C-alpha cells in the first residue's frame, strides 16, 4: 500500500504533512514517488490567497483519470482550504471522486476515516481541536526538524484567513516541546531545529503559569548537543527586547529574523489592524541591527490592500529601501471570504496590484545587486 502527499502553503503545512505521513506509515502505507502508483493521495491545502486555492481545484480535478483507472484509489483533501465550510462543499460538489474531506482540527483521525471510507464518503470539519501530542511524525526535511510550538492566531489582521481556519492561539506545554527537542537531537540526524507558530512571540501567554518565548528559546538552547535553533514567524508588535537579547546572547540561535511588515504606510497598517506604525517597526529594526550585528532580516509585504493609493504604496517602497532586507516576499492582496477587508470599499484593480508587485520586486532585485557589490 502506497501513499502520496501533495502539500501547499507554509512550513506549518509542510510539518503537518509529516504528521500525515507518520499516520499513514503507522497504518502500513509506504511513500511512493509518483501519484500514479499511490493507493491513497492526500492534498494538504492552503487558503492564504486565491491562487493557492485555484491550484488545488486544478490539481484535484486532474485526479479524475487516475480514479477511473484505479477504483480503489482513496483521495483525501484536508488543511486550511477545506476548513472553510463553503469551500469544502464546493470541492465535494465539483469532484464526486473525492473520498475524504477533513479540516485542520481532525487530521489525526485520518486512519479512522480511511477505514470508514469503505462505507461511503467521509466529511468532517470541526470548529476547534487540541494539539496532538501522541501521533508520530515522519520527518522529511533533511537535517532540519520542524517543531510546532503553538497553533492558531489571535491577531485578526483584516486581510488574513488564518484566524478563521486555524482557530485561537494555543501553546504547547514547554515540557512537551523540550521533550520533543531532546528526542530529535538524540536521534543524531538533525543539525537544525526550527520552531513553528503563526505568531511565535506570543508563545506561552495562554499557559498557566505563563512561559515567555525568550525563556523557551533559552531552555531549548540549554539542551545538550550540536544544533542551531531558528523560528518563524514573528509579529513586530510582539517582538520584545528580551527575545532580541536572547537571540544576541545564545550561540545556538541562528542570527535571522523573518519580520513581516506588510506595508510601509501608517494608514494602511491601521486598516490592516497590524497594531504598529512604520516608525515603531523601524525602531525594532534599529534595535536588532544594534544588538545582533549581521542579523539577516526578511519580510512579507502585501500590495494593493483596499484603498491603497500610489503614494501609500511608495511608502512601502521607501521602507524596503531603508531597511535593506536580505530578501522579501511580495504578494498582491487577495480577497478572502469572511475577513474584514473583504467588505472594504475601494478594492484595487488587478492590473494596478500587478504593477505594484512588479515594481516592489524590481526594487528588491536592484537592492540585492547593490548589496552584493558592497
Ligand atoms: N492576500 C495577500 N497576501 C496575504 N498574506 C496573508 N493574507 C493575504 C492575503 N489575503 C501574506 C502576508 C503573510 C504571508 C504569509 O501571506 O504577507 O505574511
Ligand atoms: Fe494572519 Fe496576522 Fe495572524 Fe499572521 S498575525 S497569521 S497575518 S492574522
């Protein structure tokens, strides 16, 4: 029995696919190189932008031929996209050959649904769920081991679907994280640990007693062994001085921070509900540069947020020039169902968004070239 997993989206999903692989292997499945050879194909989907969803619809559609050839093939779709009830329904209506549809909170029950599929199609999307501490991961990212430290997000940036499909923030207990880190290091295969969370800087605020993210970092560094530690993603509003100091102090922590700014304009940042200003963001960057020399800094930007004017977009360009990032990701704003920004007036036409993203990426390319010549 063979399995094939298709993963879309962020590192969180990559790591969750490692859990799916772990579950499938515990059921006796082994991996295969081509989807044609599989007895089960799992799509682990992403909902962050419309493009990601379109790709899933296209690729699931292409499986119709395989299902015709192999009637016993099981096709499962899970992840952020199917966590949205309407999208799950659309997928089921469009593709009668999809057997299992799960959301983000019940992937651990995949084994049960594979068994149940003999009786017919299985669909379950739950509103919430706890972090699984039991089922094994099949780690697939070379000498890097992902370690999840929390799930969900409480920030509700107005453009973002994540809080709706991943629920509220829930931190794993520190002792469970440390246990996993110790196990991973003891295996001897991993040189790097990367902590994952939508907003790692708010780690531990929901625990009692509370544990700060900087304490977690220091405690992981105290684990004996030869490894480097990194983490993503940080929110500028929560990146506190103690975290910056810990990164500076601990040799094991990689000198790298992904710090999404999203925009360089204060009115747009307010509309995005980011809870910091351009000035505050630049202050944090100055602090990082002062305390952690040679720290690599990267960022995400969204262009064409509703009502963004040409001048406001130029504030993003000037922020990028000023910070001199090591690299950036630039995205065209994509309307997400159910978010606050979806209902905002002044949606920006596609061609304007495309022009802005191209100009931002051209600037990034120019700055990278200049940096290399320094
Ligand atoms: N449209 C475009 N980009 C988005 N991101 C999140 N939501 C959207 C959206 N609706 C981007 C942000 C985030 C990154 C992971 O994806 O820049 O940091
Ligand atoms: Fe989305 Fe904002 Fe949460 Fe990041 S911090 S996952 S952008 S709501």
